[in-house]
C-alpha cells in the first residue's frame, strides 16, 4: 500500500496495523470462513470489533501484560482474532499444533507457563484437561465450539462467545486499560512465540518480536508485490511460522483477506471456491494433487487422455518460457493458447489455481517434474528457503528466475554467508530474539553479530547468486571409505517417484548405503486396482512381491542418477526394504511438519538396519504403533530385503 | 403408577424426563408366527434406550411397531400421554418420530445434501406447484430448511461429502448420512436400527460419539437396536432384552448384565 510506508514509523505492532486497517479499509473483507455451506465474511471494522471484544474479555478474566496465551485449533477467524486480542492486552500468543497428543502439549504448556489456553473444540479441551494433571499453571480454558461442552465443569472454563459478551458488557470498565495497553506496545516487544518441531530433541520456543514480523512482512510483500486485493487460503497449521507470516503478518500489513476452510477434509473444494491469488503449500500437497490428476487421467476416456497427453507435451516444451516472458514462436504460442482453453484452464480451475499470481513451496525439496508440471500450466510456482528463526524468509526466487534445483536469492534485507564446512549462515531483520528460557541454544545458534546457523549445508552459485541446499549439515557425513554421505539428496530423488511416499537412507560410517521405503498408498493402491492385485491392508500391499519389484526399479533408476554426480556416487543404495507401516508423527518418526526424524528411526528400527547390513534375506519384527487417540498397539511383520544393482564408480577409482 | 416417573438427572448431567412412549402388552403375529409376545416397556424423555437380543428375537419388529410400520394385533402404543390410533408411518413421522434402517435406505443417486433435505419433508408446507414455480414462499422455505440441514451436516462432520452422490460413499459414511436425514426431521424420538452393524472399531467409536452428542445437544430421545453388547452397555441408560419375542430383561446396563436369563440367552442354553 502506498500509504503504508509514510505511516510506517507508527506501525509498531499487529494491533497498530489493525487500527490502521480499520481506519483505512473499514469495509474491505478481512476474514472469510465457510460455515454451514456458506462463506461468511467479516470486514476489517467487524474483525476489529470482534478482536476488541475478545481483548476486553481477556482483561475481565485477568490476563496480565506478559502472560502467555496458548492457542490450539484449526484455522478459524476466531483463533486468529484470539491471537491478536492477546497481543492487544500485552500478552504473547503461543499457537500450538492441534494434532499434537497431550504429552507433547504438556511440555510446551509447561515450558511457556501459559496461564490461559484458547482452544477450538471439545477434543482440544479434553487434551488440555489431561495436560492439567501434570501442568498446574493453566488457570482458564476458553473454547470456541460449544458442541459437547455443556456437561463440563465451567469454574475455570468459558466459551469464547461468553468471553466476548462479558468483554463487551465490561467495556466501560476496561476500555481505558485496553487502549493504554496496546498503545504502549513497541517494536521490540514480543509478537509471538512459536515452538519449532525440532528434528531432534525437545521443541524450542522461538521468540519473535514485532520488528521481526513486521519488517519481514513488509520486505517480502514488496518483493512479491502483494496487494490489498489478494486472497489467501489459511489451511496450514497455525503453529507453523509460515501461517503466522502469511495469515497475520502479511495479511495485516497489506490488508488482504484470509479465507478459512470449512473443515480439513473440504480444503480442496474450498480452495477451488476461493481461488486464492497468493498460495503456499509444502511439496507434499503439490505431489498429492499431481498424483490425483494422473490417476484420474488413467481412468479417463480415450479422447480426454489423448488431449491431455498432447497438450501437456506442448506445455512442457513452451509453458515455462511463456510464463517467464521469453520469446516463443507464433505457432507454439497458438498451441499453448489452445491448450489453455481446452486443458490447462479447466485443470487449473479444478485444482483451484486459476487466479494464483504468486505461489510458493518450501520445507522440503520438490521434484523437478512436479515443479515443472505446475509451472508449465502457467502457475507462477516458486521456491523459498526459510525457517522459524528467520521469521520464514531467507531466500526466495524472483519472478522469471525460477529453477527447480535452487531456492533463489536472498530476500531483501537478508545477508548470507557460507561457512567453511558448507553450512549456510544468515543475518536479517527477521532474526529471532531468542529461544525462550534456553540461553545455551540461543548462543549456539545465533552469534553476537546476529548471524544465525541454519544447520543446512549448501553453496551459492557464482554465476547467478542462487543458493543451493544439499542437505542438513549434521546429516551430511562420511562413509567408511571417506566418501561423502548426503542422505537427503538421495531420499529426495526417491521421493520424486509417485509410488514412494517417504524414504530413509542409512550409510554414515558404513561400507555402503541402504534404505527404508514407504509406499504411497494412493498411487500404489490405484496401480494394484488396475492390475487386479488384491490386498487387505497397507502392510500386505507393501510386502507384495510385484510392489517390491516396482520399488526396486525406482531405486535402480535413482542409483543411475546418483552415480552421475561424482561427489555423491558413494550414496548409491545397495539394499533396501519396504516398511510395513507408514512413518507417522504420532509415533515420533516424523515431525509434525512431516520431516524424517533420523535418530529416532535408527533406534526404533535397529533390528531392520542390522538385517540390511548382515546380508539376511528376510527379517521378522514387531513395531509399536500409537493410535490417534494416544493408545498404543503393535504390529508384527516379516519383511523381505532386496539387493539392488549399483553402478560402479568411473575410472578415477584407480587414481585414488 | 406407570405414567409418571419422577424426572431425574443422570450421573453425567443429562435431564431425564417423564415417559415419552409406552408400549403396553404388545403382541405381533405374522400368520401363525408370533414375533412379539406380550411385551411392555416405556421410553422416557431424553434417555437412550436400547433394545437388544439375539438374532430373530423380534427387535426389528418392535422398532417397526414403534415407527407405525407394523400394527400389533394386541396391545397399545402410547405416545406423549395419548393412546396412538392405528396410523400410517408418515403420520407417525409427523408426530415426531424418525428412524434409520438396518440395511440403509438412502437415495443412492442423489447427493448427500439432497438426501438429508428429504428429511425436512414433514416441515415443508409449500405444495408441488409452488416448488416447481419457485413461488409463494417456496424459496424462503427452502432457505430456512437448508440452513437447518447445514447445521446437521456440520454437526455430523460430513461437509466434505455434501455434494457427493450417496452411492459412491463407503458404508460407514452412508450410515452417518442416514442419521443426518433422520435428524433433519427434528424428531422427538429417534429410532436407530443397528446403527453400528458392519462397522470397524473406529467407525463404531465415531458413531457412538455422534449418538451421545445428538442426545446431549438436541435433547433427542433415542431408541436403538444393537447387536454389539459392549457398545450398548456403554451408551444406553436403560436396556430391554428380548429373546424369541419375549422380554427377558429390562433395566440399567448393570442390572441387565447380571440378569441370569439374559446371560443364558446370550451364552446359549437349550430351549426345551
């Protein structure tokens, strides 16, 4: 917004931005949520009114300046309002992952010492009550959805509606206090505290100041020319820093509208209905969508299939060039236009991407085929590299400078440095204040000059200035013969096959590399159906000899591609097995953002790893699993281990 | 003494009121076969009442008597303090009784939304012509009814299949849609015929939660037939046990569980 920079000096917190939006954009839609089948919407002035009511209610139930208020629930306007209301009364919102089990929540709630918890529904209330058996600091639970709550003991519990109602009723009493509290907020006060999922050890509370959030939102909005009329769909976990930046930081900075889906399962329908202009999704979402499209096309009629194949070939050839505004011959331009009319347009519409102006993916590497597929359709999909400690943005790809193998150049305001061991360091206005109550970790991550270690190994391409990430620095190791071991590099290559959902590669200090594979049930299941292969369970399908053959083919293809890179040719996979269960965050094998937790998997499946290295052909194992409601059970399986063809290193061997 | 029980509050805080429906000495015969022999019991307002028994015990027949589909040869059905005259099932429905079926009776080709909307039929006043012409309050009525239906869709968490044809849904979801349609009628008394038949443990847990929530949120009285003893005992306030068309037990789950006749019927003893 043009006026934004002029007033910038006064915009030192989210409540300040809210006040500005209320004054300048009173009738512009700020929030939408689909409920009861209809999109309900709130303007900036209506939202401000709701937020004020919550804030007054918070004062009434005794929230003090500096208190921590945990927020647990799916993306709903009321949950976002509660966070901003918390900021208004000088408290710190702490969003938590709603699918976390009670014991994970207990740690965070204990660690931040939350006195108040705002939750979405009964399910979350039950978890918090369970947590209260061990954590005694929680004084009051505020819940949003009344369903099933009537029988609960309400002495220390309240519905959000009621909190708002009492807040409104008490406005004479608290108006002055509220006004004083939010006006006193400064640029260096805490804006939010977010717990990192942490691939190792306990989660850490990352403290981000108003400066971090607002500077970052401002810089990144300018970078991508975000506008007041942009639309986003808020569907990623609220506890994730990205959602906080997109749905609060950038939304309040630009004044654009945040749309909340009806439920988790309706996300795809809601996406199509809203047609966001600014969209973010982890690679997995794009992968799933592409898999679904491909499956549907396999089942489509002959004419449709022919049209699809033909025009996708055109798109693959000229699509990215058209998108980047490079010169394309008249004939190709016509073909692309026709394709857009017949195939790409309807397809984009079905996927909900018709209006996407800026799309991002991050968190994990995305397969080049997947990335190119979306770009060839004319969707401006880009990659960014970031982390919670940076308030998301470290590097981003500029429009017209998009490549699948890099993560772009630094976001305005960010400085980059590569250490001698290859680790990437950065410094920016978004750099976090500290890890809450954890000065040792703060000191080991951030140095006195404000440089932060990312923990990722990478390098900057000299010609273009693009950053390339190879792997987690701590995961990069050496094999027994001294060759470089970069597991993620190989895992990503494996995961680019639609049939492979997850892969874990082992080989640090070993003679050769081995891998665990998780099949993708949707893709492999569809294949099984088409080939008349009957199966009763995930486990049975995963152990089917023909499935193993397919996976073996994929692994061999990966080996070929890995062998091409001299530096990493030692990472070829010699033996693998297909796991009998899906790796799951509930079992601690993945983080809540679905990253592999290597150490835990190594410990848990120790017997399987041993078998991969002792040459045996089968192995029997018993694995403990945790159900969604927290109960535990176990599954037994006998797995087949497979040897894979590898490509021996080229002739340089002799020179060593 | 039978007509008025003192209202009371259950351990988990629900209000149980007076008698809503009473079956007095019901006997139902199909030709020479006696499906129900002289059975009496009552259903109280706000309670979850289960009818259990082995296969062929006459449970479904009993439910069909309650819903007005079968007319017993002997005995009386009392509803809301009045003796019910012989009536058609749709008249019973208009009185505020809705049901689901053991083998799912939905319109397979229609969407979930349309199926649930049919449950509102008893609440619609505009006639066919008005609805076709979209005139004379038909639109307003549709909007009001749709709103009600959407609340139920939200309540049963089936938003994601709102527009999906029922024929494409898995079994567990169909059961939920059927419950939604029954709820759409805003019944005083909800009859569930084996709501958990053929479900896996997780689906059963979900269904149990929905049944409890319906009872709790809407205050709907529920009478259900169920095979799964474990589920019934956890769910219901009182249980009627039938065997070979006779009532062999009636009381709280604990009472029923310790009833020797019930144990025999379930574990099996020789019938001479």
